[in-house]
C-alpha cells in the first residue's frame, strides 16, 4: 500500500529555517515520504484560520492524506497534542486548540487520539519545549505515514466531545433574505467569504443576474450598504465594481472585480462582521 | 515513458488554501505526478508578467514538462482555456489571455487546443465558476501528464493566429547606440531588464569595461541620465553604484551593486519605459 | 544507493522565475533528484544569516544531504565557489564568502573543494555571469547528487584554514551571570536568539521559574532592562509579557508571549547587540 502524503500548514512562514528543520525530521524518519506545503502563512496564533484552511483544502487530496497543522500558541503547555481521523478518511496532526472546529462541524471526526510524547516525540531535542512542529507533530506524523506506528499506537483515544472548538455561527434565511457572517477572507485577492451556502441562498429565491441589497455590519453598525449584482464570476461586472458571487466552497462571497473589497471598504471577517443580502 | 513534471505559476500567493487545493486535485488524479512551484507571486491579474515568467524559466526544464499558468482575471467568462505546445516541446496550460505572448514570439507555438470543459473539468465542483486553477487547468493538466488523455483529447485545435498576445516592442540599434524598453523587472533585487539582446549590443560596438551614457525615459520624460559602466557582474562596481550588465537571459539590464535600482530611482517596466544606451 | 536530497536556500525569494530556472536545471540533469526549499528569504546579501540557517536545519536531514546555499553578492567575481563536506557527513555547495562560518565552528569541515568551472558549469549559459545559483551551484550540486561526478571531481581541494569566515562571538559566564550577543532572530515571531547555550546557563545556577535581570545593550547603551521570568515555553507567562526561554537549538532566547519582542523593543541581532542575564 502506498504511504500517505503529508501536507503541512503552519504560521511559521518560510523566512527562516523552521519549516526546513521540520521537513528534515520527516525525511530522516522515512526518506520515501512525500511532503507538500499547504500554507505557512496562517496569521500568527490564529487557530480559527488554521481550522478553516484545513476545511478548505482537505477534500481535494487523496483519502488517507495526513495533514499536519501547527498553529500552536500553547506549545509546551498543557494543551493536548492529537491526531484526529475524519469520517471521510483523512488524518489531522495538530494541537487540540480549535484547529479541528470546521472539520468536526462540517465533515465529522471519527476518532481522536492524544499523542503519547513518551514514545512519539523526537528524543534528540528533548531539552527544548517550543518547537513541537519539528519535535512532535512532524515526527509523529512521519512515523504514522511511514507505517512505523499504527493509528492506535499514536496514543490513547479520547472523547470527540472533548475536542476544543470555536463557536460556529449559522446563517439564517427567510424568503428573499439571507443573513450570515464573513467567516474568512481571501487575504490575497481581498474577497470576503460568508458562511451562507449558495444552494440554500438560491432556494430562497436568489438568482444569478439579480441586483441584491447588500448590507455589512460591524458590531451592529452599518459599514457598507449598496445594491450589488449576483454573478457567476468577477468578469460579469466592470473593473472596480463590487459583485456577490459563489466562491470555491459553494458559499456566498463578495469581491471587487480586479480590485480588493477588503481593503477598499475596510471590511474583515469574524463573528461581529454580519452580512445581510435582500432581494 | 516517464510522466512529465508539472510546474505551476499563479497570482494566488501561498497565503491561503488555493494552491493546496489545486495540488490536491492533481495528486487525486494521479498520485505519482511530480509538482513544482514556479512562482505564485505573479502580480495580480498581470498576464504580461505571467508570459514573461514562462519564457524566463521554461527552457531549463526537461522537454515535455507541462507548465500550468493561472493568472486569470477573466475566469468564468468567455475567454478560452487552452493548452499550447511549443516548437521546442513544452506544454502550457493557461487561459488564452496574453500569457503565451513571449513564447509565441521567441520560441514559437506549434499547436494550441481549447480545453473541452464538458470532459476535462472536475465534476465535483461544477457549481462554482471562479477557480479554474483547481477545477479546469490543474485538473486537465494532471490528466494530460498522467496519460489519461492525449494532447488531442484536450479539445479542438484552433489557429495559432487566434492566440491572444500583448504587443512586443523591438529594440533598435545603430553604431554605438541601442534603444529599447524595460520589459520586466527583478522584483526581488530591484534590477530592470531591457529587451536588448547582449549579442546585438556588443555587435554595435559595446564592450565590457565601457562607460555608457544611460538614459531612461518615462512617457518621453528623462527620469535618469548618467554615465554607467558596462560590466560582467555587480561586483565590478562599488557598493551603491549603478551598473549595466548582461542578465540571465542574455539581455542588457541595469542594477545597483548591493542595492535596488528600481526603488532608488523610481524606475519601472512597460512600453512607456524607454532605455537608451550610447557610447 | 539512494541519491542524496538537495536542499536549497537563497536570497532570491519566490517572486519571479529564478528559483524555478534553478530547479529546472537540476531536473534536467537528473529527473530523479529530490529537491526541497530551505528558505528563499535570507536577507539580501546576508552571508551571516545564510551561515546560521545552514547550521540551524542541517542536522535534522538524512546524512549525505546536499545543501545548496546561494547568497552571493560577489557572483561573477573572484570569490571561490566551493563544495564543503562536514565532519558529520553533509555537503554544502556555496560561494565561499562566510556561509560556512557556523558549520566550521560548531560542526567542523572535513574537506573543501573549489568547483572547477571548466567542467562543472552549465555550458548553454556561458554568456552570462550573474546567476551562479542556476549555472554553477545548482548544476554542479545536481551532478554530484546524481553521481555524474564524485566529490573529488568537483574540483581541487584547498585548505580548510582558507575558508572565509565571519567572527564568532563567544559568551562569557560567571556564577549567576551570563553574557552573550543576540546572534540571530526569528524574523517571523520576532524572537531574539542569543549565543548562550542553555546547558552552561543552567550550570551557572539558572533554573526554570527564576526571575532574571535581563539587560540588552546596543553599542554599549542599555536599550532594555527588566526582570523577566525564565520559562520552558511562551505560555508560562501572560499574553504580552516577555520571557527568557530555551530555543530550538538549546540556546537562551527572549520572546514576548503572543507578541513580537524584536518589534516591540526595537531590538536586533549582531555583535553589537549584547545580552546580559543575572540572577
């Protein structure tokens, strides 16, 4: 059987030698393992974004792929280090600090095990407690991928109910109206992604081509209120104009064609960024 | 026969999960495919730079390598999605939006085919129209690399004359004089690269060691005019001093030794940035 | 025998096509070679940082791994191009310009050879002298990794004493006191890493849980002086508070919990940044 691929995401950036050291440990454990960068530019200490990025990309990888997510503000403290297995057959090696939020809610966690540091931690670096990406998560993931340990040998299972999660906000709908939050952004193009599934949105009477009353509130104050077209892609509106569109995860999102909505209108994501769409 | 390597370039950055999702689709199509990053930091929507970066790096890869270039401001609109084959044996999977400009001009396109979305698009994501890097270009490139489809099965061929290209500016020469434009920069070190081939430059009487009258005009206004040495490398002038040199593609370029010409003199690239060199 | 992995570090960034061209040359030399990014974000021309990053990550890779380090302000000039072999069995392909400093001091260099450009330079690009990462270091490293040349065939050996090195500063100790410099930073999280080994530090009477008098001087002027706890990790102090901790290389370092010490206190690294710790 083919060994699973390892996909890493962290808030380390590639500016110095941390990612390189981490990958070195993997290749020293098993030279044949295949490693991919997810992203190393998760915002510092942002376990919500870590959770969302896992949810965003995981489904596109082969079943069995092992994701290593190291956004770990509590490194070296009592927070659990775990490996979760999703109901659709992927593994996530991560501190149990909220990074499993979206997968638990939208995909389902089948099993979770606490990494036993006594056997699954790199021995040569035991004097330091601040780089578990290299010494614990990366190393243990490599052992699992390689077949050196089974999933059961990661460490003891614990209750899925104990997994640390962030609060997830659900959108609300009525005929011709939908309300949700911006739950993440595209930090590159400056698009904002809501938590409103397009399927339900369309069910409530919205169609491509509609002009929509779009209202964005931050802490209950209106920061944006305009009529904006709902279109299949950016190019259906003129350069510089806003558009409501269906994003890559089939959720309602907003953008500026050839522009940056987030920077232009100083809009961001989080539970206090409410988006309302009305016909 | 070995399967070709896939080299990706985009304007996505690595800040979030887009590249990761795209590569997941490739590995789900064929686990054995080999993927490399070209660059994911093409300036947003800049199909000229996309074209130049393909031209810059392609020749150094093994024949048969498949380049996937996704700088796609028109994603989801009527612009063609294509796979071109160069006269020297490489493939480029790209929106037909100018990204083939330099390869068509300097290498030659042997054949170009429009991707048939009915058969070569990822089925599971058909509800969204804004991520063809993942759903069309990456997926179809993986099928081609894997041998699941032949080049002919990409879709119908169309005339090479129909390929969308940007205007290419040609340098002009007289004895002891050359004029061209800065056609691209090195955004890292701040060097500016002209479109003047060094071979012709030297033929017109320029030699390493010469002191050259270098004039740079922007929209016909002189923004830089100095005597600058022509040298084989940066270290032949003192730190902080400008130099005319032969760049990695054998074109005339300008730099500051251990400095940044572009930022220091507020010089940039494009058809309205004219460079004149005179003995 | 398995071919060694190639790990590259440069100051090129991934913004344009340089890394891509360099890796293309490797894969054209031997399609089966495995390439990893170390970092391509070494500060421009900073051979000290190049040296430190090699030292930071190398030990975690399989023995025999070949590191290619291209921070090369003197490209095309008389500086030597070399391949060094460490006493613990790694290879480094680099300009001999200080990049071997830490490995020579802390690991030991067993042998060093000057690359013979007459045989180990890419022929097709001989008209340009400014991209040895692609044309010399990457190409020669690929030949060595592939087994096309032996280590002896790289070129003539020269004396290890001739290797260009930066000055290394040693820490000083007395009972209950340690003094050193910040020799590098973590540019991502803003932590500062001293040259003081934790083992000696603890030997001089310091223990986790101690409150330490931490003094930082720049050019003999005190820029920071506070009582700071010595802890195993960041999370043992409150958010926003400073901490003295044991870094990933078992040296004494300073950080702000969930913050950025370097930016907050305008502290940096170098021989003129002295750190003093007293009980």
